[in-house]
C-alpha cells in the first residue's frame, strides 16, 4: 500500500493522481479533505467528478471517510460499494468517469440527501486496487470537485410582486455558494474565468438570476427546461443552468427563483469554477 495526500479539494482546482500497482504494492490510497464552510440557505455538500485512465489492466475503486478521525482509513470506513473498472469488459476505450460519492451508493438502499454528498470539513480517501492478472497495472486520473447546496423555498422566504395572491419566492446566495465572495481577485478568481451554475427541482420550475450585489442589477438569467430527476428529489424535474464569465469590479450574487407564482419546494444548486 502507498498513501498519498491530495490536500483540500476546492472548486475549480483539479487534482491529478496515478501510480503503478504490482504484487508488492497492490493498492494505493489518496486522502483528501473538503472545505469547512456552510450555506445559510440549506445543506451544503461537495461532489467530485473523477476521470480515470488505465492502460494495462482492471482496477477496483472504493471511497471512504475517516469516521474515527485517527488518520488511518480502515476497511470498516468505506462508503457504499466498490466499483470495478475493466476497460476491456466495460468500454471500448480505456477512459472511465464516475461521480463521488453518488456512484458508490447502492441502488437498493434508501439514502438521505446528506449521504449523497461529501460533508464540509471532513477527511476522505479514494482507494485504487489492482484487480485481475498481470504483473503491473498502470493508472492515472483527475479529481474535479464542485459545490452542492440543497435548499428549500417556503412561504417564509423573500418574495417579489404585488400582492398575497401573486408572490414569486426566492433564495439568494452571495458568499455562501462557493464559500467565498464571487469576485475577481478573491480566492484566486480571475477576469474571464467561468463559473458553471446549475439548479434543479422536482417541486417547481426554478430559474437562476445572477446580479450585482452592490447595485442589485440583473446581469444574467436562465431559461428552464424539463430534465432528469436531481438527487434527493422525486417526480418531474426541472433544470436550468448558465455559465458566468467573471468581470472585474463586480461582486456577484445568485438567486434561485420560482417561475410560477406561489410555488415552493426543494431544489439543488451545483456550482463549479471552470479551470
């Protein structure tokens, strides 16, 4: 076994990993942590897209959490099920993409919304183990993290429009969406850098509004289309997304709004800084 540290995962900063597995080193563990911040508007979690490449044989992949905080990742700390990746069996090429932790959760087990995402301020690991024959298995990959907020719009939230019979409710996010102010020069953000924003709901038709925090001016808005079912939701899902290209001198805010008067319910917002 070889242990590597990938440090803290931050949205927009990819982490590369890779090594050779053989009879004397049959598996590797990669430790990483999530930022310790929360959202005022709902549960905040983290997800990771993993791109994996293996050219010389299959591997088994598992994830885990350091539940007892002893710095050692034991077999009883695995999350969900392992995944076997064999490019010769599963795919016509050697490339594989999966999502942490959702792809490791069993289909026949009922998980809560919070279990479907990595929690803030926690230590996790990714384990890659040699599978099958051959003397050496060479693999490599990249982790790309993004932020997820599970929120809910209720009749207690802010609203706009005219009277009690015609109210459009909304939640606003400023520095609690990425854990920092969305502004050029903050947290390494640069002019022209893009942020991908996505919202989905099984309860109402959501729309994303991007605005200037200082002036309240609306800068961008999304259309809404029916899509698949987002994690933690049920029924018909509506999804909207946009790319925000950062300009200097603007502190950005994001608002999740209902497209229909009087609508309420749960939603999921994903945010990622595009490297």
